[in-house]
């Protein structure tokens, strides 16, 4: 049942036949519901598997995605998770059903117009992964941006991340490693988010690092 709050020509909340209407970020959204009994096509199967693969990759990274994509989502009808999927699903997957997998070099953990990390590098140290970047010539407010870091181990499907690490002006930070991730091949990423969390940079992929 749908309820028309402003008469039959107003916005409805609820179900009308196979449509459901509800408010989303200040706009009224209508979507179709129901299931088709037709067998899925190869294209549909591929799309379904793509969604599963990218969702599995981002599992338990909600805080990271919120920090990296909320600035882009603000003022739109999309949320940060929708945007993360929208950016990565078309670009960061390879193969076709039933052999879809992540292209780690194409993964994006944030989008925006902040300056990207300059000359970023990563190396193993005793306590984990040490990230460095050029912090020279960065004036306020950019020098107060905070670093975002992600290390992902595909073989064991585990990750460690910072969504608000060291200030840009510090030029370095250490991402402490989960013991299970040592001796693993890691896919590594870096970005920055503004001090007020209203802006982010386009993230960078730093390549693969073999755990020590």
C-alpha cells in the first residue's frame, strides 16, 4: 500500500503494484520490484558475478569508503557506497562470467580534487609498511590533509587500512600489519582526505609489496 501525503498528485511512500516509492536525499525515488522467471542471460550472470566480486573485495572497508567517497556523494542522490561501486565495478574488474576477478591496479579508494600524493613510496620496516611522500611546498590547508592507506592480501582476503593517518606535512606514516599478512603479497594504495572531511584526492595504486 502507498500513502499519498499531498493527495494523488503528490509524492507517495510505499508500494503501488510492482513499484515502490520512497524519499532519498530530498528526492522522491520510484523503483520496480519483483522477480523474472526467465533464465538469466550470460550478460546478466556476468553483471551479477561482477557485483559479488567487487562487494567481496570491499567487505569490511565501509569506514574507508565513507571517507574516500562521501565528499563526492555530498549534494547528490548517491551515497558513498554506491559511488565506490560505480567507480570500481566498470573499471577495476577483468574477465567474463564465470571468470571475473579484481584488477588491483585499477582499484580506487577515494575520488576528488585534492592534490594527490607527490612521489609516494612504500617499504617494509619492522613494525609494518612505511609510506613516504614529498611534503614540501604544501601550504595551508593542504598541509593538514590526512593520509589514507590500504594494504590488501589477495591470497588470504585480508586487509589493513587507515582512513585518517598522518598529516600531509609529516611526509610519512606507518601502517601496522596484521601478523597474518606478513609473508603475503600485498596490493597497496594511498590517498589524502581534507581535515574537515569535505574533500578527498584521487587515490593512487603503489603496486605490490612482498610481506617481510
